[in-house]
C-alpha cells in the first residue's frame, strides 16, 4: 500500500468512528444546524479531572468553528461527535496556554490525516508567532511521514493560515459577521508597547438565526458591554474568588505574600465575579446567559447555586452553569 493510500485509509477510518449516544438532553446528536457547544469549561492553568480546558465549538449551517482551543480539544470534539476535518476555522480570544494548548494537536493530526483544506486561525497579535512555532515543531514528523521512502506528509506551513485581528474589527466568514472588542483581561496602559503587542479579545457572532457573544477572559469592561448589547446568548467567564484563593492556599501553602497579592490583583481585576457578570448582562440586555471558564472548578451545589443567586440580583433572564459538552 502506498503512503497516500495509507493516509486515505486512516482518514476514512477516523471519519467512520462511531459516536455513542449522550444521555443529557442538551447533548443532542451533531445534526443540529446551529449550536454553541461548551467543549471545555475549566478556566485557568490548573487541570482538574471533571472539566476540560477552555474550548468551544460553534456549529453554523453544518460548518464547525472553534472558539478557543485549550488542551484536550480534539478529544472533546470526538466526544461531541464532531470529526476534526469538519473544523473550518479557529478563533483565539487570547494566547494564554489554557486557551491555546490544544492547537498543536489540531494542526498536527490534520496534517497526519491529510486534511485537504487549509485551516484558518483568527486571533490577536502574536497569533502568527504562536502558529509558526507549532508549525516548526511539526516538521520532523511531516518529513518522516509514515516511514515510507519518498512519501512525506504535506509541508505543515501549507495546512494553515493565520489572520491577526484587532479590537473593533469585523469579519465576514461564511455568512457570519464576527466582531471583536478588546476586553480588560490585560491592563497595559493604552498606547504602550505592551498594549500594542498583546490583546485579549471578546467576540460577537451574528448569524442568520441568532447572535452569540463570547467574553473570553475579561474583567469588567465597557467595550464588552457594548459588544453584547441585545445578544441572544452571552457566554461569559466567571471566577469564584474565595474558591480560587482556597485552591491556591491548598496547592501553594508557602506562597510569598507579595506573590499572593499580585495573584489577587490579577484575579480580581482581570476576571468577572458573579455579581459583575449579572451587571454586565443587565446593562447589555442579553436574552440568555451561559457561564463557563470556572476558575475554581465547581464546588458543592449549595455554593454553586449561590452563583446564580448573585447573578440574578442584577439579571432576570435565564442563567445556565455550563458543563463540558453542553449545547446551547
């Protein structure tokens, strides 16, 4: 069997992998034409067994677009019944590893299984450098291929495009209007070198059927409020400050006071508390809210229900605390 035949057979085999039925009503079969799937709902760099790292799949008219791609994204796609070749593009909100750790596997496995179309990665400044590093790491395997003389895989650089986008930019992708806004996950001084080189973005996806806003990682932000005005669905991050600091104390009991103070500053200004999420939803007038990116995991049900209570002191619409693989 030639190298090309081997790769074709593997691609067919992967595409034919059976999908097992899910029991949750929100985890319907992947025939849904329009869905936002929370593939991974755990925020921050510390892994936990019950939740995967931040990643989402936007399904629109049969096409699949990833919105962030944390570690484990490929596995979560398989669990959601989505074959990797269906992914047409990836939108990166920012370049922290918990949101980009799965990108290497996505690009490498597409190369290994001879994906025909280039994948486009949209992201903030620095995305080209990130992808270039991943492409460089793919070169040895691509040259070896399946170990058949004269049968390397396609040059990795030919399998991916990168388009860097900035705040207040709009794109048109397959009939969707995508708008970006700079949020407050970073607080570099406006106009500084750091501000010019490093951005954290929130996205709005306006589709024929509805509008979805994804905050990514952010603190309170007037720009995000404006982006979310009237949206049908807001997918928002949220932090449990008490729970997060308790985890820190357990994991790093000897953390120096200065380091602890810096961490508290970051967590309190660059993320949203339940109260701040409720205020954002109320000001933007969104129709429904989904919470993801649980920076402290999800503690006992009583504490978790307290999140909803806090949010609803400001926002009266439906609130859902997302699990991995939920569909909205």
